[in-house]
C-alpha cells in the first residue's frame, strides 16, 4: 500500500487483532428507534473502603444513582493515508474507505453495538463523564484500557484553561479580546465550580471511578496535577484505587523560574496509580549517557582497558575531558565479585589471578565458584586496582544508561504548542512507554492539544481521546491528520524477523501460520543491550537482553502517517423527527434542564458572530396558547439598540439534533398563533444540515448551547457566552474542468444577523478546516479531502509536505490550504457532502446533489 515519493515511501499502522463496536453514524442514527436512543443507566462500581482514611468534604448526594449512557455517533471517518496519497498525486483511494468498517454485511451498519468492526482510533467531542459511561455501558469496555492520562484542571480558576479560537492561544477571559463577538466561550475545562472545592472534588472523584472501571488489571492511571491540589488528589486516588496501588509520585520540571514571593514552584506532579499494583505492567526506561556522563555514572569504579590489554584508573584530566582518553581504549566499570555471608564450601577462600592472591572480603564469599572465576579470567573479565578487591569488567556498551526514576528534573515544555493547556510531549511519551506495549489502548479523557493521542500514535498504541471543547477537537483533528512519524520496524513482519536475527545472533524465525500480519500488538524490533553479570559470563548462561523500549529500529526511507480514526459526538447531527405521533417529551426540553436553559438565556447574551449583532433576552414567559414545540415568549433587544422585539423560543432536549422539519413545524406554530413574533429562537446542542435560517416571514436564529451546560455543578457565573448563533456552509460547485471533473469552492457560511433579520456571512478567515466527501453514501461522512485554509506556515504541514518530497502533487498541495478543492471525478452516487469547521470549533455540514 505504500507509495514512493522522491526516494521515500508513506505507510501507516493498522491494528488487525483489535476490534471496536460498530456505532451509529450521524446518517444511520436517524433510523434508530426510541429504545435504541434512550440512555442506559450505568451505576458506578466503587471499592469497599472499610476503615481506610478518606478525605472529608461536603459530598454531593446521589452519587450511587449512576450516569445516563447515551449512544456515541460517528461524525467523520478520517483516513490520513488516503489524505496523504491525494497529496502525492495518487488520486482518491476508495478501497481504503471501502474497508474502513470491516462489517460482515451492509445491514450490519444498522445493527449498532452488535458487531466487531475494524479498529480505528477515536476523537470524541463530548463531556468525558458521559463519554466514559457510554464506553462502559454500551460498548462493554470495562477492563479494556491499558493506560489513562488524566490532566484535570489544577484548581478553581479557569483563566489558564481558556482558549476561544484555534488561532488564538493568548486571549484570556479578563481581556476584551478574550470575549470576541465571533465566538462562544470555549474551554478545555471550565473549572469555576458552584460549590468551589467541594464541586471540584465531587467531579474529579466521579471521573476517577469510571476510569478505574475502564482499566485493565495490568493498567495504569497517570493524573497530572499542580501543587495547589496535589495533596487532595493523592488522598482521593487512595480512596478510589487503594493506597496499596500507588506506584509513584513523579515531580517534573515545567519552568525554570517563578515570580512567587516565597519558594518558587517550578514543577507539576504525576500521580501514578495501578488498577492492581501486583499485576501492573512496567517497562524500565533508561536515560542515554554521553561518555562524560558514563564516567560520572560509574563514579570511582570507572576504569580504562587500553589497546594493549592493560587496565588502569582514569586520570583527573580524562575524567574532566573524555576526549583525552587514548584511542582504542575501552571504558568499563569495575563491579564487585562478592556476596554477603561466609561460605562453608570453599567460596570464601582466596583466589589467585595473574600470580597474585586476592583474598575474599571478610564475612563474604565469591559470587561465583572458583571455576567460574577461572572462566572470567579466560574471558579477560577480571580487574583489580592496587589495594582494592578483585572485581569484574562491565564495559560501557553493556550499560543501557541511567535508570529513570521518579525525579524528572529536566525542564519539559510542549513543542509547537497549539493549545493553551498543552502538556509537554516528552512527559506523556515516558508514561506511554513505561506502562504500555505497542497495540495497547490509551485513553485521554481531557484531550486539550491531543498530545496523548499523538504520543500514542507515535509509539504504535491505539487511542481514544475526548474533550468538551470544539476548539480542542478542531486542533486535534488537524494535528493528527497532518502528523508524520518514524516507521518502527514491526516484529510481525518479514523484515522484523530478519532484524531480530541480526540483533540476537539467532536463526531467523519462520513466518507464522497464515503469514506475517504487520500487527503492532506483537511488538517492535528494539535496540538491545546484553544483560551481563558475573554469573552469566562465568557459567555461559543464555540471558535475555535488556530491551530499550524507547529505541525501536527505524525503517529507513519510510514516512508514517496516523492510523485511521473517527471523529465522534454525543449527539447525531441528522435526527429525523416524525410529523405525526411525536412524543414531545423526547424532542423538547423539560424539567431541570429547561429551567437551566431559561436561567442561562436571561443571564447571557446570544452571540451573533463576527461583526454581527447579539441578542439579549430581557424577559421570558410561557408561550401563550396550545403549543407542542414552543416553550416561551421572549422580549429581546439587539446589541446597540433599545427597541424591544418579540421572539418565540424552542429548546430541544439534550440528546436531540434539530432537523429542518422541526424548525418549520415550530414556525407554523408561531404563524398559527395570535402572537406577532418576528423571530424563532431555537436553542439546541446540535442542528441538522437542513435546519433553515428563515421560514417564510419568520426569521430563525439557531443558537447552539455550550456543552458545559450539561455539567450541573458549574456555577452560572462562569458561563460567559453560553450561546452562539450557527449557520450553514455556502459553497459553489465548479464544473468547467477537463475530462468532466468538478471542484468545490467554499465561500464561507451563512448565519442569522438579528440586527437586520437577514442572513449574514462568515468569511474564509473564519474557517479553520473544511472537509469534502466526494462520493457521499448517505451512511457515513468520509473525509476524503481535508483542507486547512491559511495554514501555509503551519510547521507540521510544512514538515509533511517536505517529507513527501518532490512527488507531491502541485494542485493538491495548493488546495490543502485553500478554500477551493483540487478537481475530482463526479461522484458515482451523485452526492457530495461538505463540512466546515470554524476557528471557534463550530461545525456545519451540507449535502449537494451533483448531476
């Protein structure tokens, strides 16, 4: 499947031995029955605490009630290999998408959660508690996750976690620029809590309990936290996981200085807990050492074996400047040859070597027999210094490095930082390498800048990540779709078998029955260091080498791209509401949620978008008369004006995506009433592509709610800009290309401007990403072409194009960062779908028929 480009090839990993549940897509989800869509309750599985000490706080009642597990819906299917092949001029790769799901039949796409589909990594837009509840209750993923990296808010304030736009990392909520009119407030975490520390602890514990259920018996949780709450977090983890399952507390340096008036704080902390401390998977890492560092690591036991075979200690000058060591010399450490206790079998007797008698140290015995000592002498492995005891030589190439411990003093920072709370790559990579093997599953419930997903992808692990912020999801999509990685040689391959034979000195392994599978779960080919000891050398034992798991063999001339992935959501984006017999309780909001939206509308402005007016709701009262869909009559003003206007308000239920049919029915209810409302204000989490901006004389403002409203514990004070008006893509299909090809140009997107009562435009500057399904099948959105307008100077995209070499297709390369696609063949199904993602993470989709 790999394609050569200027001497290089491109390839990817798949995970053939791993499977995942087949989920509904935004298209197939509209055929789900009410029973299928209805949430499943998942009750938390907690440990028995007995008489263990616990942290005392004002705990929220009702924790045992469980979580409502809603279905997750696939919004996009992304195949970075197909995307890269387009850039190489290979044309579209329909076979890659045909085999994306791996389901047994066409009907299986509608038999959700009943079939094992091909594995694809998962980027989920949703609140992590609800997402984890869905993974457990609907996908039976308890015990399936090998590692979780949890990076919660460090404290009660949210200013450091605030990012309003893909392109603006430095705006804060305190600044006027931090509340622009073209965005809703987006946060990776909005951690201003209604009951302060009590809410913080409630929500953190709630998540930890679900994480523990997801972990495998050998699995690990790494919780990243600052010094403000590290003490509380540790006691909370003791409660959830058990103090006996605490593996380590790891301080790691994040800055070289601090402006504190007292002791500067320059580190954050990793709290490492295991599902079961006795079964936890652990892979030792070693810090590579220069020759000077090797000498320092060997301390006073460092010696030289000169070219003539003689040995001596290093001079002070050689210790300070290893370049002064004579050419051809070998550095070694003189290792002790005795063990504690007096032998009654003669192993405490002196040993004669090189004509000199070497006594055994008092109250000790030789670690090997005298015959073993003879063997060490034969191998020229014995060494002694004047006045010192006899030892054996361990050469510098037999030392894997300095063992990494729980102190990480080297300052860590995020390379090419894209998100305001992005963690350093090296920190997460160390965790991945210590606690997992290739092919294992890694979960990050707080995606942020997608560093955990990138680290997992780099090292051949599978991953799931989620975030409530659409900005984080947008950043993650671009980062993963355009990332390149080394291609580590797979043990489950013909080349891998050859490399293992070369490194081990053993015969090359035969192919397994059924042939090589190229499965990362069978491991990489690692660099290795011989595991030597006095006993191994003396008795010629066959000891397993020390595998350097952070140094797999790199396959030269190959650029690897990310594995297939899906972008998912808690809501479908195309729910059909039947005209007749609809259960109103299912489609419109009621009860506590409706009350929460009412309070939010009265307290927060509905943002209109770039250079467009906002809607301020002054008063709400129940909609007069008989209505199935309308909740309130609203009095509102438009920003900059004092004139009052009347609107009808419809609020969709939490798990409903509003289709055009529902909007038109609500508009008819307005016109059938005696009220003279000039606006229908629809409030929902998601809208279908056919939801119109106007129905007859009734203007429609489609206000999208911030998903943080799902989190009841968040204080209302923290909910700035809880609503924003969404639009629909404005595209043009160009059909004047040779050979009947067509192209798509995105002109922007339409939205409602309350100041004029008409549609307004979002321009190209507002679009962070747009995707094109050039042959839409009505069942899934396949991101066959991906574009990042204005990202010409993005370092990762520039690196990708550089690695593709001179064979990159000029037209496709130009289209990558433009608003117009490269030309393509007309779709066989006569349909294309276009999805736009704005700089604030808002998503809009439209489907067009092409003749």
